[in-house]
């Protein structure tokens, strides 16, 4: 099955290439570069030596939208970047390690560098994921290759028009509350400053390469995911919620500072935290009936990471109608929830500022 899936993906990529061969980088279609963690990982972790905890290349993952093979996406179908690409009239952005290994680095529509489990800090899940710094390194390799393929002027134009999407930080805070050394070494504010400071460094490095349009997902309601509720008698874990709020406040200040001091730097900040709070508080408004229990998993709130039976726990339950659920597994949203977030990011909404994502693909 694995080799068959690889063959299917290779054919799909080849078809996309042939459609685009007359103009690999259409000037009116900005390419999309994606960085981050499991909310955005489209399959990069399939190609690294890691544990199944950081992989989702097995059923029932992906079964709603990818009926032939699971892709490595943590959910039942499409992720937020998939929808953004679709809204922009582009095909899905492929995982970097898949493209690099199979099509000799032809970056037709952009690249996805995200890795499930990654954090802003190098130490977060070190050795098991593609760190944020390593993702930046891959992007620089792509930038150099684009210069070789397209020439300096065309490459600079492509990089400057491109849209850069980020989802990073959640795993840093999970690591913080479970690591006594970190808890004893840093106050919450000091740790947040480290996390956000490292994000700022990466953003500035991409800016130096020519990147100008940044789309940033705030840290979400990490204290209210099923795995958190499972250890907190059904309530949201307050320390995680507090860390998320501190992070998001510092993140917005950092982005404002970059926009003030870096000519041409533009950003779209999506308040994923408040959007999620509003959905959890008023689920019927958004078409959900279950916002606490996961669709797939086991234990209280199906908060154990057992979905698929590949992570040391063979037993798991699977809901009968995933459309009712906000969460697919222990910590990740359903395809329907991702569509909601992507729609709120794309258009003008109370959760996105100062620019919506649509405007970045129109300019």
C-alpha cells in the first residue's frame, strides 16, 4: 500500500507539473510557502525518522477527502493551507521532502515545510521533528534553487510576491508545562519571550531573503483540546490557556514592531484562540454539536492519542458523523473546522487583522 500511495502522489505531482510547464511561476499567482507544526504538516514527517506519535500516515486520518491513501495530515481531510491554496485558485502545496525526493526540487506552486511536533524553539521535540530553524534552512535552499532555475530578477519577484504562512508555538508550551527543568528555569513571561523572539528571528531571516507577506496563526485554545480536558475533569487547563494568551499578546506586539521597522513588511494575524473560544461557546452557530470530545481516540473525551491504533494503543473509537465534531483526534481539528478557520482568515472577519489573506493574493 505504501508504494502504491507514493506512485499515486507522484502521478498527481507530474500532472500538476505538465499543466504548469508553459509557465512554472505565473506572475499573477503568488506562490505559497508554509511553515509550522501539525496544524499545517501535509506529510513532511512521513520522510523523517520519528515515532508514530508525530505521524498521521495511516487510517482513519485523511479518509474524508483522501480516499485512496492517507497523506500524513493530522485530521480527517484538508488543512487550513489546503483551503487557502484552493481559495487562491492554486493546487495544494506539497511537502518539501516529498517534492525534493521525487521531482528534483521543482517548486511549482510553493512548498510546505511544516513538521508535526515542531516548536519555535530548537529544543522542542528535538531529534524527532523538523525544527523551525531547519524549516528556515530548507526555505533558503529553495530560494537559492529558484535563483538558479529562474534567474535573479524572476526569483526576487517570486519571493517578494509569495505568501508565507505560519503555525508555530503550541508545542513549545506543551513542553514547558511537562518539563520541570524549564518550569524551574523560566517564568511564563520569560519563556514566552524566548518563543516569540525566535519567531521574530525566523521572520526577519525570511524578510532578508525577500519575503514581505506573512500570515500568522495565533496559538489556539491549547488548554481546551480533548487531551487537555481528559486530565482536567473536562475543564480547560488554565495554565495552557494563560500561556496561549501571553504568547498571542507578545506575538501581536512583535508583528507590529516588525511592520513599523521593516519597509514593506505586511502581515495577516489570525486570532485562532478567540475564534476557537467563540466556536466552543456557541457551537450550533457554526454547525457543530460536539466541541469537547474528539471524533477519533479513546479514554475520557477520546483524548488519548490512540486514533489509528499505531501509537502503542491499539483500541480506539471513531465517531459516526465527523461533521458534528470540532476535533478529529486528541488535539487536531476536523476538516470542517479547518474550513471555518480558513474562511475567516481569507475574508474580512473579526478574527483577522490588519489584512485578510485574500488581499495578499490580489496584490
